[in-house]
């Protein structure tokens, strides 16, 4: 049996007034929104990089180039679906997901349950295998949102 694989993902986006603010696939009611080529969902991007890294595959920016118009304003759920397909083809499955989102606004805690539910739907993981934490910048740059994700991949049963 193959040893479990651990992946670490990180993403960062600048925040601006106006636009849609998606975090973990959930639309937030927020004055501030992340800026990016796709929907700029910082959490889904970090999760994708963690999955791809654990599987030994190219990173998100290599697969979905930010200068390719087909990904302009694309929902990041498409990226997660791609990642899940890739690990399935490698006979791997996602066993655990642990994430943290760092920003001053919007507040993560009121939407934490909705994010976990969305992540469960996107990945097929049970809710008790998904954790999402919100942290502030503690006086740092309030116009930036970052996310980190750790994934555990295990060999799937054939």
C-alpha cells in the first residue's frame, strides 16, 4: 500500500471595493472583493494547489494560466473539479482538508458552516474531515486576503 501524501497550498489576492467576494465557493455579502483573473476565490485556489501538490502534479497557475481568456471570471469550482478528477485518475482520494483564511474583512466565522458544506459538496469529503478557520491580519494589511490549505491524499480502493 502506498504511503499517504500531504499537500500544502497557499494563495493571496489583493482586495478592492466592489465586485463579488467568493471564499470557499460561497458568495459573501462584502464591500471588499478579491481581485484576480478568475473569480479569485483564494481558498479554493489554495485547496487546489494542496491537492495538486500532494498528487505530484503541476500547480494551479501552470494548469490554468492567468493570461488565458477561457479562465477569465471562471468559477474556481471548475478548478476543484479538475483537481478531483486528476487524483481519481491516479487512484488517489482526498482523506482530509484543513484550511485557514487570513483577512480582516469579510469575517469568515459567520459563513464557516456554509463554506464547509460547499467544500464537502465539491470534494465529496464528509464534513468532519474538513476544517476551515478564519484569522485576522492582527494589524497587518487589511486590503489583502490569503489562504492556506493542507490536504491528505490516500490510495483509493480499486
